[in-house]
């Protein structure tokens, strides 16, 4: 069997998706709590305020780095002269989708901070759900509803696909 450029491109795409999946798992682990913090009842508790601020920054950096690497891989595929037009169109759609998700996450984070919360981190996953971390000493049910309302209005997600936790 002759290995053509299409096969090589598909192989690179498959490997890159595996890497993306691995990095996504790392981000999920970050969301679920730092290794030296406590996670209980949906609350992530870093040891101190500095760690809490770094926690949000680290999550954003990981998310943005992963998205940048993914976009670079997609752009390489679209620039290859031998890539089939159908595959190029599919990859262009993925690039647009990544950009839209990134802008939406940033918008949601900003709107949550506008409501008086110290910080927020949002990330969409591949199954159409969103995880949101909010830096707050506590989160009452009315506050969770307020944050969920922001997410629903901006994203159109159903409430069951929204996961909100606080970071102390």
C-alpha cells in the first residue's frame, strides 16, 4: 500500500488529537483542584490567596496554550497544498469554532467578575458542557443561579450542562 500525503496528514491529525485529548485531561485535573489543595463538596481550596490567584492564572495559561497549539496544527493542515478541500473546510470550521469558544469563555469570565466576584475561569469541553470556577468565599444557591443565568444567556447551554464550583 502506498502512503500518500493524505495519509500522512490524517496521521498527523490523529496524533494531534491524541495530544489535545491528553492536554484536555490535564486541564480537567487542574479544574478539579490543585494537587496540594482540598476538594470537597464542589469547592477547591488552595492553601492561600496567592495560590488561589495563581490557580486561575495557571488554568487560563494551560487553556490558551492548548488552544494555540491546536490552532497551529489546524493551520498547518489548511496550508498544505495536498490537503483535500473537504478536509480543509472541516479544519477551517474547527478553527472558527475554537475562536468562538475562546471568546465566549473570556466573555463569561468577564461578566461573572462584573457581578462582583474576585475571579472566574470557564472552559468548554468536547461534550458540550462548561466548567466554571468562581473565586468567592462562598456561593449561595442564588449566586449559582445568577452565574448559570449568565452562562445560559451567553452560550445557550442547558442548566444540566453547566458545572459551577467555587475556589476559596
